[in-house]
C-alpha cells in the first residue's frame, strides 16, 4: 500500500512516459483513470478515483498546451 504522494508520483511518471502532445479527450482521460485506479492502491479507497482524476487533470494543465476549442 502506498501513500497518496507516492501514488501521485507514479501517475505523473506514467503520464510523462506516454509522451502526450495534447491533453487527453474526456474518454481517454476516463480510460486512463480507470487503468490507474486498478494499478494504484493507497489508503484512501473512497477517494482514490477522484484523486487520480484530479492529479491527471492538474498534470495535463501544467505540462501540455491547451487545444484551441
């Protein structure tokens, strides 16, 4: 079992390894979060998926250019 901080670092490492050029679509983000939910086990089971989604969105916002909508 890992801490939330350790889980967040694993998630960010996975995002970097994917070499994304733009933010994921909502569908891609949902699939990614489900994959990470299955891989990561940390103490807060009730908030795990919400935390993963929050971390992924924050990482994308900080590291990827926004697409013109």
